[in-house]
């Protein structure tokens, strides 16, 4: 499955250009679930990207772990969840030098969270390469309680923090790395549109 | 065109054989607008027939409203603006100065700032340093000059372990590879000086994998002199002569053709003008138009660019 192409929307909706090999420069690669395939494709195009790469993989039930482990990156780290991986990711990013390449591949939730972290460290957006693979589930922040619900695939959906019924918007916060969701029945309490699967 | 003020020259101090510092204050001593590090002003010089307007970086403290200071290097091969400053301007001279504009500000998202100056390109960094001191942000400054005698910045820079002078005739050349290696994540680079230095820094940064978004530059550009040429205005059919030491923008202004401008150095994009017809070659000297736009010859930046050939018709 190639890089997901999302239908045109408002300017704030991120699009992902896809990973382009940057040779043997020091790099941090982070992938979750089907994002592994984007890393495999990247290595296929130029195996030198592995020379100084820390590769972190969060399988989320996908079966690519052994393939990634066999690639022979300078460091390979498989983690049970993104939360569990954050200690390592924070340390790698905080001690990285300018010129380190950042490759992110997989879900919008992971890419949004890591790119927001990298931006907060002063890395410009053009330094972050991203490729979307797999589920189109979105990280949605409830604008009312500020809680984030991960992997949202329906519109509307129920906030996992405060229980409001929320409308899925394309409005994305780069600072937070999440989409914004607003109460769908604020003005007509109880009148909830039919639930639909979101599409790319 | 920016708002202008009439200011009085209160200090003229030679820093080196070629570089002189000028201080401007309001005649009535009222406060001036404060600015941000890297800002410049445009100074008007009534030089005989020609009204020159040159942009100079402010070197004084951005938070000091009592005066503006600039440092001007005399360019004997230039068109005459810097010679005018050196020969005609004395304490008491009143001059028209624009309000400050900034095309070279510090990026507030950066965690560390690496400032690289060549020669008179030190000037914008002098105000950056004041701002960085106030913000208490990490930085390092690398200042390259040919010789200690020519290095005007040495008189104006504070003593600091973070400020490095690279004097080439003392064998202490700047090593860009070393400067750009091992910088912590979130470092941004700023470079000002001759074209050669700017392209060397941009090339070295690309080789070391730096993202473009972390690179900032300002060329110290004044319009180069060249061969005289003629332009035709499409709407009126008027023909305007541009002399050897005049820019196209200055020639248009002298002919009272209204044209918007700001930096007069080919960086801001304000004076971009459509070309209706071009039989010849535009000498693009700006940093605004893209490679493709230059090749098309359908746009020109009159502040910097010239023309050679049979006919240039502007959509004016």
C-alpha cells in the first residue's frame, strides 16, 4: 500500500510528501503498524540510510517487526506503545545534532505527536519527513475538555475523556499534533447526525 | 514606500579607513520607534540630480529609542551612495530616514542562533546581539574579515567567549564545516556578507543535512552600476533612460513613475514589476525571483536588476 493521498481540504490539513532517502546521514526513524512498509521501501531505494539510523517501531499488532530488525540499522528498538517509546524518542531527539534526518511513517497520531515534539525543539517543519501508511484513524482533540482521543475513524465520535459527541474537523494544530473536534449538538442538544466512517 | 522621518546626524565616527559610524536623532530629541534585531532603515541622499535611497542595517540597541546608528563602508567602485555618506554628511546634517523594516529577524522558534558575518555584513548582527542578550538565548557569532585594520566590527563587538573573529591574513580562516557540525537540534543559522560567503554557507549547510527552514541570510546588496539602457512604459509609451550609476527604480522615480518599494536590495519583493516585452537579457541581481521566473523574463525587480539588449517594455 503506498503513501495515502488525502483529498484536498483546508490548508491546515497535513499532507505527507513521502520519505526520500537522505543518504548515510545520522537519522531517527520512527514507524508504527503499516508504517514499517514505508521504511522497507525507503531502505530498498537506498540502504545507506541505515548506516547511522536509530529505528524505532511500534507494531500495534502488525507483523513487520522481524523484517525491520533484520535490516541492520545501527540501532533497532521495538516498543509496545508510543507512550512506552517516548523516553527513548525524547532522549534521541534532545541529543540530536542539526543535520540529523527525521523519518516518520505510519499513523497520523504518531506522526503528529513526534512532529509537534520536534517543532517544539526548534526543528523547522521542512526537516521532518513523513509518509502516511495504514489506518486513517485520526488523533482528535476535544476543544471543550482538551482530551485527545486516538485513532478516531467515525464522524461524529464520542470524546473518550468527557463523553461529548464530537464533529471531526480537518483543522489541525501543528503545535499539538492533533486535529480539532467540536461538539456536534451544542445548539440542538440530542440531535446527532448519523455516524459515518471517515475517508481519506 | 515606508513612512519617513527627518532626523539629524549627531555623531560621525570613523571606525576604520573605510567604515564610518553615523548616529541619527530626532532634532527635538523625541523618542524614535524601537525595532527588532536585524532591522534596516532606508536613508535618502539628495546627490546632485539623483535622489539616492540606500538601505543600512541598524547597529544600535533595538530597545533604545534615543537614536539610530548605522555603519557605512565606502565603496569607491559603487554608484556613489556610500561616497555621499562619507563626504557630505557631518554632525548637524538633516536627512530623511525611513522607519525601520526587518527582513532578517531572529527566528523565535530557534533554540540556538549561529550568526555568521563577513566584512561589513557584521552590521545586522550588532543589533541581533543586543536582542539575544535581552532574551538570554544561546548563540555564537563568527565574524570573518580580511585584516584587523579592515574589521570595523571589532570596535563594536563586546568581548565574549561566544564571539569569534576569523582574520584571514592572520591565518585564522573560518571553517564552515566545523561551525555547522555538532550544533544542537533547534539551531538556526544566519549569514550576512558578500554573495560568496552566503552561498558557501548555504552549500555547506546543505552538505551537512541542514534543513532550509533553519537557514537565514541577507545579502549586502546595493544596485550594481552597469551600462546605460532604455526602458519603455507600455501604458504611456514613454521611454526612460537609465544611466550607468542609476538603478532602474531610481530612474523610474526620477521620471515620477509611481512604484512601490521597501528594501531596495532585491530581497523583499515589493517593487516586482511585470515585463510586457523583452528583446534582450535581463540582468537579474535580486534574491526574490525564482530560477524559473528569471528564465522566463516576464518579471523584473527594478531596485537591483538591469537590462542589455534592444527593447525592454514594462507593464507600467
